[in-house]
């Protein structure tokens, strides 16, 4: 049976799989959102990233990672909403 199959009752193991998947996606989203704006500046401070890097590129990459993190969080929430049905 497919984990994402929405027909019929879910077994306790399927409920647990859904909760674990949602928790994993939420943790991944949190890490992505937290690392996106911080990592480039840590790289500059440790001199592993050039200080003459285009700030527009850093801002765009950070914004992309924040949006990606939000999307992952919403996917995890959608997984948990299946449990209410």
C-alpha cells in the first residue's frame, strides 16, 4: 500500500510513518531557513568565501532557501492534515 494513499483507514504504522515524514520535512525546512541567511556571512568571516562576492547573489540565494524551507514546511503540514480525515 502506498504511504500517500488517502483511501480507507490508516493503520498505526502508516500514521507513524506520516508523522515521521512530517517531522523530517519540518526539521529540513528549519535547517534550510536558518542556514540560508547565516552561512554566507560565516563563510566570509572564516575567509572561505570571498568578501568580494556579489551581495545580490547572496541575497537571492538566501531568499530562495527561505522560500524552499517554507515550502518544505507546508508539505509537512499537509502530511499531518491527512491524519485528521
